[in-house]
C-alpha cells in the first residue's frame, strides 16, 4: 500500500513556491491594466484586445507545455526541472513587461504586445509543472485537500501584500515616478520568485513518479485526453465563469474607487481585506470539506462574491466612502475566492483520476495545463471586458469622470460579476458529478485496473 501522507516540511516547501510565483503574477493581474493605461499611455481598448489575443496563443502553448512535462524523464522527476527553468525565463519577461513605459510612439504598442505575450508563454513553463505535482504527491482526496491549503495560503499572502501595498511600494521605489516604481518593484519580485523556486526544487519530491520506461504522450493523446473528459469540460465552464467574475471586480476596483467613488485610498483597504479573507477561506477549506457535503462546497463559494455585489450596491447608494463597507465587500469577495482556490485544485486532481478512469491514460500536466490556461484566460477576458468597457463608458485617465462614466463603472464592478457567478453555480449544479460514491468508484477502478479504460 502506498504511503499517501505528505510531510509538513514538504507542504511548507511546496507552499513557499507559490509565494514568489504569485508575487510575479499578482502584479500582472492587479496592476498591469493600470500600468499600461495610466503609466505607459496605451489605450484601454488596445490593452483589452492584447490580453485576449495573448490568451489565444496560450490556448495552443499551454497544452503543448503539458505534453512536454508529461514526456520529461530526469533524475529530478518530470516537474521540478521545468519549475526552475520557467522561473528563470519568466523573470526576464516580467522585467521586460514593466519596462514598457520607457518607450514612446508606435514602438510602444509593438513592445507591449511582444513582451506581454512572452510573459504569458514563459509563465506557462513554470506554472503547469508546479500545480501538476499535486496528484503526484498523494492519491488520497483528504490529503490533497490539506496539501493545497499551503500553496493557496502563500499565494493569498502574495496577492494581499501586492494589492494592499503595491502602489505604496511603487511610490517609494520610484520616488513619485510610477514608471520607475513599477520597474524596481518587478526587480524585487524576481528575487523572491527565484528563491522560492529553489526551495520547491530542492525540498519537494514527487512520490509517484513516472518511470523511465513509461509510455510517452503524443499530440493525438493530448487531444484525446482533453476532449474525451466530459468532467474537464464542465470544470472549465465552472471555474472560468467564476474567475472572470472575481477578476472583473479586482480589476475594476482601482478605477471604481479612484474615479466612481473619488477615494483612491479605499482601494488598498479593499485589497487588504480581500487578501486576509482569501487566506481565511483557504485555511478553513479542509475543515469545511469535512463538516459540509462536498457537492455543496462550490455553491457555498459562489454565494460570497454574490454577497459582495450586494454589499457594493448598497454601499454605493448609502455610504460610498465608507472604509468599513469597502473592507467588508473585499472580505466576502475573496473568502469565496479562497474556498474556490482550494476546491478547483482538488477538483482538477479528481479530474485527472477521472481521465485515467475513462481512457486508461494518466496525465497530470496535460490536464493541469488547463488550470494555468483558465487563470490566464480569466485574466485576459476580464481585462478585455475592462478595456472595452472603459472605452464604452467614456473613461479618460487622470481626469474627473462624467456621471455617465461613473454609472458605467459601477455596473461593470457590481452587475456583470453577479451574473457570471450565478452562471458558474448553475453549470456546476447541472453537470459536475465527481462526488461521493461515483468518485470512490473512479479511485477503486484506477487502483485495481491500472491503465485500463472504464467500460461504458
């Protein structure tokens, strides 16, 4: 019988890998739209379109990277070498992205497009093998639920610090020059990024590694693994709609509080409360999974961002400048986000098992490439909606906005995410089935009939 218990030292070391990794991506998802429009001077519509185009590239490169990882055979396993390589190349891309403000004229747009697409591709190299390690460290769902708490907590800490103190750090490092501030902040992030990757590389080892003689995957296998897994398709719909909603609120927040409310200082309050609540959500996630029916957990997670929209609506009507209500809105939003972070990773590990149950082929990295792609697609689609939405409502940087523009900002911050979260809950309730006895049957099958597809 395999030892599926993950040691505490492994959990902490694995979690620390997410700290630097999420410092490197949180600055992109929280501030890049603002940096491009208000610092570098790019048009909002161009930025939104760029975010979307870059993700079309990822739709090809992410599964390809999953294929590369699953075909990797080395004395360090198949995941850790790519975590280190990806961290190195993505660090250079991150610095290049936050050098955009140094250019002017038509080359500004070309440089922004090239460096941002490069950032997305290189982030894939590191992120896919990182999350793909989860099912390779334990095959037991309760142990996976306890394991994913650690990277999610460290990731939430990174997002909380970046959202709460990012602009403050930019001001300090740039001495009032936001362009230089973002550039120097990216340099500081790279240091923590590489240090955390080294910790994961040396301290985390997969228990159930692929043998040197294991069959390798082909491009046709990638197509079969993804297209034949109906639960993967359902999970894509569930997670994508939820994450777009969360990132829409997070992306609009800086514009909403700066221009619609007229209190830029409320954004750090919102972000800090969001980060703290996300950590709390991740922390209580395993406990909630033990005391509440697993099939209800995603619906519970969806209830919190819906409540955030309600709080924001009534705050806008009765007390738009209340710091307490801004904190409450951020808190309920990301508490649900914390639950969803833990759930989505464990659910994807379950989908890996289900894929083996259906096809007889087990591919952690190809399936987990979908998670990386979903995070980036959610960021891209929310960025696209933000960019186009800002243009539609007549937003102009660094000036007082019209009442019509402020009303448009409020709707995009409150109404659209509410609808998307409802859609996520409906998809989950209607089609996701990896619960209870069915999931137990999947695990029993792949344990007793390793490599053989399920009949029927």
